[in-house]
């Protein structure tokens, strides 16, 4: 059987599949060519770049299994695939900690102005050192502040655990009833149970000093024009979930007015061509959709995905 890893797979995962007797092709096939070439394979794995929509699935009846290396499956017509008897699997737990750490890279970046300082120091550092020092002197600490987590699945909880470890208070919103506490696994085998509080979304908006979004793509932005009016003045926002869950045009206005102190964005509405207004804004910390892009996460994803594919293909 042949497997196309169209968006790549970690070498560990590739070896597991090959040791199990599968042929694994890691040469990327462009989206517009998949409809002509995908049917040569029995299974396909993707990340977020490749789209597997109804038309493509109809044209490729040989596909038995689709594997998504990561959490969200917005790029796959999952229900339709399953209605055709195609098994669809993903690896929701493998990248949680990596995404959560990136959230805090953006938060720490934001409260100490590193995103702007790193732009200006190479240009003005030798001639305007004192001026830049004054510009970036009003930083704040995360300890003692409230982090609001919107969406309390695996990544939301991993983000909350880091926040608790840094001495922050955590409130969260989720569609379903969630936990009243989270366990932190500290060094030396020490475990600490720390309370968290589930609140309604509007309350979260009003009391959070920082907000991190961990929801799938929705038809309507979670934070749009109306919601920006509910936020605390000077809030910091981080989106490492899906482009579009924050209204980007309203975000720029809120940053310009000072309503929002800074934003950290790993995802964008118009990937792979984000809005210029976001890319050049002095109050936005930017990364190119790399939430799960750590060596450790990719190894876990590759290994877990390989095992899921083997199980599904050998049924």
C-alpha cells in the first residue's frame, strides 16, 4: 500500500510506516495537481496546507484513510469523507504543549515590547539608545494578572497550565462544562492542583488582562466589533488557533486606539498572504503559523499518526 505524506511527516513516523510494509511518498504534490495524482495512493496525510474537499475525494476513490498531523481538521471535509467510508484520524494531543509555549512567547514578547524593540534596535540602537530605553520602559509582568482562555480543549488547558505555573489567575470559557482545577506536574515528581474558573464569554472579556483563543474556525469572529467594546482597556490578545476568529480589521482599529495594547498572531485570515496592515503594525507580534512546529511535537505527531494509519489500513 502507498501513503502520500503531502505536507511531510517526521522521519520517525516515516520509518514506522515503512517498517510496517508501507511505501511512503513525501514529495509534495501541489493542490491543483492532487485531483490527477492522489488516486495512486491508498492513504494521505496532511497538515494545514493541503485541502481535501468533496470534489477531490470524489475523484480519488482509492483513498481509504486520511491522516491529519495536528488538531484542527478545517481543511478536510471530514463528515463527507466518513460518509464515503474513508477513515479520518488526527493527532490532537501531540502538539498541545508546543502551541501553548508559543502563546507565551507572544505574551512575553508583548508585555516587554520585544516585537518592536527587535525591529528598532538594529536601526536605532547605536544612535538612539536612551530614546529606545525610554520607549520600552513601561513593561508589565504576567504574574498576578488574569488570563482568559477561550476554548478549553487540550491546547487551552496546556496554555492555562503554563499560566498557572507563572503565577497568573486563569478564567476560561467553553461550550461544555469543564474542570474546576488543573494539575501541574512540576520537577521532582511534584504535583500541584490549582483552581481555575469557568465563566461566560462576556464576563471573560470584561475581566481578562490577556486573552488566548483556542477555538476552531467559525462563521463569525469570536472577537468582532461588538466584542472589542467589552474588552478591558489595554488588553493583550493572542491567536494561535485559526485565522478569522479575531476580526483583523477591527483588531487594527483597536490597536491604533489603544483599546488593545498588543496582539500576538500565529494565524491569519488570508494565509499565506496576510494583510500588510498586520505585518507592518508596531503593536503586533508575528509568527507564520508555527504553533506545532517544534522538533518534539513533530516527532510525537509523526509517531502517533503512523500508528493510527497502520491500525486503520490493516483492518
